[in-house]
């Protein structure tokens, strides 16, 4: 008995490959996101993925674009909810930290270290679009939304890469960087430092 594979549309094939690449990123890190590994994961050939993406770097760039778009959309909605109800920005901080902890931080660092910095363009563009969207109704005194975003993203990236070992070395809880980020955002919105 032979098994027939359903023929996927080009868009379905690309989507399946990006989802497989995302899973590999989370499971094994950025170095695992190769055409061969992704092809094996979705039951396609290396040549099939070359046809859809052109190269491993292009697949990785498509993955980054997908992650950036999905993550910034979620963070944007959370930021708007927090603003509308004047709530603690914890949800925004947690989503940002989680996004970097679940592979985006390692992928971004790996891209920089391998000289593929232009692959970060989709992340930077997505963050820029999000910040511009949020800045339209940014009315509180204090740092601009651009400054807050820079501080939050760099803190989340640093935490994803070194947060655990640094917190341990300093005798702090693993969540210390998140707590500091929440306190900084609250202080910037109220003008009152949070102890």
C-alpha cells in the first residue's frame, strides 16, 4: 500500500515550512533551522524548499518576518488594552519577554553573529510599524514610546540571552529583569518610581 501525499498550494507549502522552522527554532535553536531539517519535518524535499525560498538564509528571513509580524500584532493589541484600561503594563512586558525567550532572541543574535544582519530587517520594520501605530495616541508625559520600546526590547533580548545566568550570579530571582521592565514602564507613565 502506498501513501499519497496531498499536493499543497505554494502558499500552503511556504506556511508549513515556516511553521516547521518555528518549531525547530524553539526545540533546538537557530542553528537547527536548515532547509534539510525543515524539509524532513514537513515531508518535502530540499529542492522543494529551495524552489519556495531560494536559500536557507531566505527561509530564515521568512521565519523572522512571520515571527515579527505575529509577535508585534499581539504586543500591539496588549498595549492598546493596557492603555484603554489604564492597567499595569505586565501583559506587554510578558509578551515581549516571552517572544524573545521562545526563539526570537536566539535567532536575532545568531543572524548578527553569522553576518546575516539584513535578516533582522523584518523585526525592526515590524517594531517600527507597531511603535508608530502606538505613538498616534501616546499622551502620557515622560519618555516617548520610541524610548520605552527601545528599553523594553533591549531588556527582553538581553534577558533571553543572559538573563538566567546573570540573575543567578547576582543572587536575584529569574524574573528580576521582567520586574524591572514593568517597574520602568509604570514609572514612565506615572512619573513616580516604583519600589
